[in-house]
């Protein structure tokens, strides 16, 4: 199971493995307070893509297409997340965006779900990009 949680929400045992999936550290949070298992900067969108998107919901579909292409080129960045999830433990992707529907963690979770279902599902997902 792969869940999502804002960095500003309280830590819970149900979170399981907590992975920060942002390139930048969340504002106003001390590193000791976030209680992460790992900070996966390389799975986050590139700086260029993040700045282009600017959390504009009108760019959401194109952001997903571009981000998925980036993820396709960096399987070593996201495969450890799938491995942890397949091990039966809960995995929570931690993000800092105020928008809970249009952010990189949501897109990443969707991408990972497609890849977790196997190569056919991932290929089908890629065909719609």
C-alpha cells in the first residue's frame, strides 16, 4: 500500500515507511521533527519541471506526462519504493504542497501503482501520455 501525507501532518505508526519525495526540504520543519526513513530527492521532478508547473492545476495533465517521462528514465530512483510496498509494509510518500490533488506525490503514486500492476499496465499508462 502506498499512501500520501503532507509533511505538516502528524506522524502516525500507520504511515509505515516514510519517504520524502521532494527535491527541496519543506519550509518551517526541522529535520528531526519530520521523522523520515529516507529523503528521495532523485524521484522528485526536476527543478525545471517543478518550476514550469508552479502548482498550476491547468498544467496538471501535461505535468504528469512530463514527470512520467522523467521517471521512465530514472527507474533506480523509484524501484526501491515499489520494493518496500511489495514487502507488505505500508509506505507513505511525504510531500509539502498545499494542493493535495495536484502535486508530484499524487502523480508518483499513480505512476507506481501502474508499475506495480505489471509491465502491461505500465505500457498502457505510457500509451496515454
